[in-house]
C-alpha cells in the first residue's frame, strides 16, 4: 500500500513541474487544427469527386 501512495505523491509532484499552455496558446492551436482539417477534407472531397467523375466518364 505504501508503494501506491508514493506513486500518487510522485505523480502529483511531477504534475506541478509541468508548464501548462496558456488559454491563448490552446485556442490558437485549436484554430490551426480545425482550419487544416477543413482544408484537407475539401481537398480529399475534390479528389474523390474528380475520380468518380473520371470513372463515370470512362465506364
């Protein structure tokens, strides 16, 4: 039981050392992820449309 308590105490001590990002950093990172996800989705959608159109034209 002592090892478990020591483990949790050490976890708490390590978490106090962590430098957490500011709210502004998190918001800007989320914006980058959302915009890049949307851009990639649009590109893949256009590629899919092009391939489907090409296949329908061929067959």
